[in-house]
C-alpha cells in the first residue's frame, strides 16, 4: 500500500513496476544487473477519487502522458530496492502535489510610477539612439 494521505492509499496491484537495465556509466554492474525501475500508474483506471484524477490530469508534468499514465524511471541508486523506493516516493510526492489547490491569479496593473519610469527609459534610449545617427 502506498499512503498518500491519512485517508487515501493506493493498493500495490494498481502500480506496475518493471526492472530494467540502467543507462549511462557504471561498468559491469550496469551492463549485467537490472537495477533501474520503470513505474507505471494509470490514473483513469485507478481507485483515486475523481478530484485527484482531475487534478492529476491537469498537471503540466512531462511524466503524465496524454492517455493519463504516469511513467517514472528511477535509476539513481545501485540497488533495485533503493530505486523501487525512490520511484514510489516520487509517485507519492506527485499525488500529494496534485491535492494542493492552486491559487487563482489576481490580475494586476502597473502603478503610475512604474508606467512613468518605463516611458522615461524609452525616451532616454531614443535620445541615445538619436546621437548615433549620421550628422548632417
């Protein structure tokens, strides 16, 4: 069971874990042992509440595909167990992040002083460019 909050948990059969070989440097250990973990979690087929599903599908995260599948690759550690824990922790953090409601942006306007400073800077730049012109 992966506990997201005090009232919500995901059962292990909803999370797919596959061991694969890691990429990059590492020599014999990388070439022989499948220590990296690919984690797949289907949001739409999960037992999450509708609120969580909608929030996850709206997240701008490259790990969430258009089909609603979260894919996490963990290959930071040398052992499969550590990478499995890392992948599950990252999934847990992603699910907890989705539960936090986003603050609505309040549209603001520049102050009078900011507008005046912007116009003054433009005038100054225009005078500077005017000095670069050819002399008659």
